[in-house]
């Protein structure tokens, strides 16, 4: 489930064609910036996203704004994005750890009680059933959390920052900081919803596959018993 969740975040942030342009146009972010083109803003965004996943060493990005060739992000924004980068890279490592645990448990199941005649039939029933139950419980917890957050996104958006950041660098001023103008709170609401939809899709497919295998194994066991 952790692998699915982090992959959903990456899918929305990096694999959705035209997503940032669509959001920038939706919230007319260019109106809140010194004069610049959409192409230049998207170029800055590409550099920012490359930085977050470790494909760029720093966030000193220069572009043309208000007729002047200047640095887009100021020192406070860069310091905050260093924290965000650490959080994102930590998430990618957590996904790797999740994949390693998944493979380790798969290997354990493969070698568990090999040679027993009823081993295959037992695993065909027990493993998909256990995965269905675990998936259902985890997803139910996620739905409950999403329901709570949806009651007051602004409040829980602040709570999120207090949990994951140990400073106040995330508190930005729209008069001086470009970052808060290109990704306003409404942008994060849209992004969170998309992540939830992608995650739910992954989980539904996985749950459906496990349920199918469980029913198949149960049917085979009943047929063998008869």
C-alpha cells in the first residue's frame, strides 16, 4: 500500500502530461507574477521538479521576469524547497524499502513448507484472502483520513506542514515569494484529489485481482473436497 501511495504521488507530479500548465491557467498564476511567459514559467517548473527528485544540484533558476533576467526563487524559498526535496527523496527511499519487504515476503512464501502436498492449495486460499483483508483495512483507514481532511483542507494542510517540517520556512509571502503564487492552496487541493484517485485505482485493481484469486482458490478447494 505504501508503494502504491508514493507511486500515485509521483504519477500525478511527474507523469501527468500538461498538468502544471493546466493548473497555472486554471488559477491564472501569471497575473500574480511579474510579467513573464507561460513557457518560461513551465521551464522553471521543470527545473524545480528535477531538483525535487535529485536530478539537479541546486534551485538557483534564472528566467526573464518583468523584462529582467533574474533568479526566480529567493533564499527563503530555496531553503524551504531543500526541506521538500528531503521529504520527497525520503518517500522514494521508503518505496524502495516497501518493494524490498514485498520481495522478501514473496521469497519466504515461495520457500515456505516446500514439499507438502497441500502447500499450493493452502497458499492459493490464504495469501489472496490475507491480502484482500489487509488492503481493505488500509484503504478504509485512508478513506477515513481523507474524509476528515476534506472537512477543512486549509487546517489540515497546515497540520501537515507542522508534522513534516521543523521550521517556519513554509510560511511564504505572496508579495515577495514567487513559489506561493504559482502553487496556491487550491493547486494542492486539486493535486491531493488526483493523488487520491490514482491511489484508489491502484488499490481497486490490486484488491480485485486478490479477490479473484481467493475465490478461484476457494472454488478449487471446494471442488477438490467434493
